[in-house]
């Protein structure tokens, strides 16, 4: 069975390589390339596009577990990826190049539509706060991270971010998932500010340098996020909040992110929503930013503990 690749995320190309199957799931297969040890993901159509991965035109009901075994050798030549002792092969030659976050994406909270879109996503996250999966030490680090960014203390912020790497359970630890969303938001929030650009460069470099502390799958996503590359579901949320989409569109996009893993999507969503307003701490520009400054930064633990629903106003 040969399947066409629909999209090729940043870092996925047609260059020849040899490798082996690292892990296999119902909707995804991870391959480690020999030499640079980089991870390449094959994903079913419904997963969407991924950084360092190919989204495949899989038929309905396709299951990677029926076709691929862990440890099996893999070879890619002339754009055809073949898996040893498997009938499955992938034609990557016609895959559409895909990149996650548009350079035009700007989080402008002076626009009421953007504030409304952010609020819609945040209320949805509050309803799911008990399923985020972040351990208590991660929440301590997040609170310190937000405080350091507010004060523009780059080294302290980087140290708190690095402390989150590898924290939590799951295939991709919740601390890593949080950082993926946080990096995506921080990259575009205040991006036109030279001070922000210098801060983000130091911040993201520190995370990339410490990514070895987590597993190979999570490390791949962290490294991609430092370059602004995230999965298509999270990218779609970022785009619709940045453009101030209608609440029903935001809810649909956020629901898609929540469906990723047991807690991965929710942790990434928390990271994005907090990262989106982290750079605004000195000069609140709306009731929403004031709320975040007052509650999320100083009372983040109570907000995501077993508390009644907290209103935005």
C-alpha cells in the first residue's frame, strides 16, 4: 500500500535518509533518522499537519498499528519512504509544504474582537482545568516565569522555563506541552518590539539547549516550537484568536486542540493563553489584561485548583 503525503511540515523533506521506527500509535508513527537522530512523524489525515512530519492521505479506518512495528528499519530514496517488512510506503514528492504560524499573525489586544476570542478560549480552558495534568512544582515554575517576564528578567524567565522541561506524565510531559504553546504565543506577542525580540531569542535558545532533558518525541516538538512551528490544530487556534474570529469558530478550534492526547492539548492551550498576555504585564490595555495581571500571575494556583468557576469581570 502506497500512500501520498498531503503536507510536509517544516523540517520534513524528500532528502534521502535511513532510520528506524521509534514508536507506533493508531494515528501516528515516529521515525528516528540515523546521523542527526532527528524525529520524523507520519500522521493520519485527521491529525492534521505537523512540524517535522508528513500528513498522509490515509483511507478511513487506517491504523498504523496494523502496518508498522517498533524497531523496523526505514529508508527514504527519491521521495519514496519505505518501511522494512511492511506493505506500507509513503510518496512524499507531491506533499504541500506547510508552516504553522503566519508571519502576519499579531496578537493585538487593543482590538475588542481579539480580546473576545481570547476570553472565549480561556473560559473553555477553565472548564477543563482539572484535566491539564501539570504537577504542583510546574505551577510554581509557571507563576515565577510569568513574574520574570513581566519584569523583563530574561535569565530568570529562561531558568523557570527550563525547569518545566520533562515535568509531568504522558508521552509528551505536560510541562513540555505548556512550553510549546507558550513559545508560540510569546514569539508573536510584542514581536515588533526590539526588546521583545532580544528577550525571545535568549529565552528560546535556553529551551532549545535544554530540550535534551526530555524524551525524543517531546524534544522534537520543543525544538520546533522555538522556531515558531506547532501542530495544525494549535496553529488554527492561534490564527483565529489573532484575527478575532467569532466565538463559535474559536470554540470549534479549541475543541480540536483539547482532543489531542489526554492532557497534551489542554496544557499547550494553557501555555498559549498565558504566553499571549505575558508580555503585556507592565501596561494593561483592557479589562482582560488587567484580570490576567491581577489573578493569573499572583493566584494561578487557586485559579486551576478545585475552585468554583472564576468570572472574567
